[in-house]
């Protein structure tokens, strides 16, 4: 693992949710590349970005009317917060 990064295991659905709802908060090129690579499972995040992404996902979680998205975001937020 490179210095200053935390590796988080994410599946393609979770990566797609981050890209759709919080991509504007991912400023690191390495993280952006990892998120868009369908074959990459361990995504490198800067510690400060994890909190920002989880916060933005929580915003969408609180406003969703979709049961499927509700459960996806709930699980993803918990997963990201466990790495903080």
C-alpha cells in the first residue's frame, strides 16, 4: 500500500454508487482510476476523502425513496466508516 492511502475493498456496485453520488469529492487521481477500473477490488483512498464520501452518500441515503438504494447506501456508508 502506498503511503497516505487506506485500501478499502469495494465491489463494482459500491464503486458505481460512489462514482454516481460522490465522484466530485474524489480529487485524487489514483482513487478515481481505481474506482473506474472494473477489475480492481481494493480501492485506495486518502483518509480525509473517506469521511467526505461517506457524508455525501449519507445525504443521498436520507433522501432516497428506493428500497434497493436505501440498503446499498446503508451498507456502503457503514463499510466506509469502519475504515475511518
